[in-house]
C-alpha cells in the first residue's frame, strides 16, 4: 500500500460548506466516498482536530491528510496481451479484441481486460474499476479509453455524460434500410430476462438513450450502418436496432435467428452461419484530453470475421444486384 500525505488551506470561498464537500474540491484525485471514509477514520484533520464530514468550514483552516491507499479492486493481475494505441500519464486507449470480457463478473472471474490492465500497470488497483470508464460487450470489438488517475477518470466520466466523447460504431443488421435515423428510446432492465435490456419508459426505470444511425452499405437482406452514440447504456445499439426491427447479425440475445437470402451462395451461407456474435465494432473514438486539452482521435480496423462477412455479402450482391 502507498502512504499519501497532503497539506492545504481551505479556500475562503468554501466558508459555510461541509468539510467532506470542501475536501473533495481540494483533492480531486480522490473520490468523495474515499475522502469521507478517511475523515471518519481520523486520517484528515482540520486545524489539528478530527471533525465530522458534515462539519461546516470557515475558510483558511489548515488541512492535513495522511492515509494509506488501499486497493479499489480485488482482481488479480494477469499477463494478457493488450493492444494499446495510446498511453500517457493520465489515460490509455485500447483496441479490444472480440471475446475479451472487460470486467470480472458472474461466469468470468478472471481473464478479463481488468486483469490485463492490472498486470500492465499495478497502480490502477488504486483507481475505482481499475480506471475503466465505459465498457464494450465481450463480443463487441474496438476502442475504449481507460483512465490512469482518479482525476482523469472523474473528468472522462463527466465528458461521457455530457456527450463530449465521439464514439462511432459499425453494425451489420438484418433487413434493408434505405435511410438513416435516430432512436430516442429509454433503456432499462428487461422485465423478464435478467441478462437482457429493453426499451422501457423512464417511469418504469428506463434511462435516456439516444442512438443515431445512417446507412453505409446495402445488400439484398442486410445493411451496414454507422452508429453514433449520445448516451452509453448497456447493450444500447443492440437494443435500439432490434427495437426498430433490424437486429444485429449474429446477436444471441436480441437477434431473430439466421436469415438466408433466396439463392444465397455457399460462401454467404457459411459466413452467416459461422458468425456467432453480434456484428458490432467500435471503430472511432475521439475526445479532448482531460488534462492537456489536446484533441485525440483514434480508429480501429474491423476484425477479420466482420470483414469476411462483408466480403461474402458484397459477393452475393454482385451476383444478385439490388434494384432500387
């Protein structure tokens, strides 16, 4: 464990505010819950005295914080390869492969991205969730940003909530669409299946969710879409596209099973039957660096299985041209 010690003076502008609230603004590298715990444990003093978190400060008091940083995560480091596209003192951008679970959970206690992150940088154990600020499903590939400091994590979470992070996905869906659009439907836990999410009214526990999509490429019975997120709800693109009648190819939770176009070649039949995950790839990620302010933009090449699927669909279209 790492011992930290900080000394500071309460700003005059904080007069009349709670001690824990003032402390969170003075030391943004630590979560408010962690600071509150340290106050209760007597590891933070105000003018040499131990006070309650709700104590109201006057301003100009001397604060001394001395505590040990305990691990925020209990996962174990594992030597799992990571494709890191960018890394600096505050964050890293990772290109996640298909099949890699982001965070340990039921059925996946190890072998996750979090385990890999802790092996790459053990200091991430002191950051909530190991610095992970957003997730991709196990079988969704592509770009993710991970914070390396609490300050960066707090800033990135705020940027995500304010729609200041550009996230673009490529999706291959069932059915043919002729134009793009927007799905603005709240999403919440499915009423009957705990593994699924669903479109639900806010009054029933749904949370705001907005997905913009546009047609990128059309085939006889499938469409390639570009999807851009305003929000980042669990399974958002999968739920929204299924809701409008165009689920992702291969989606085991929200799909409508295998659909083969009439007269499909063996190449296309094999490609569709062999694609056993949702056809979704996080291809672009862009945002302002939360510390330096520099604009960062990244792109990820679609994985080989999704590329092969598109090649099979294009070959089928060449044999059976679409009539507009």
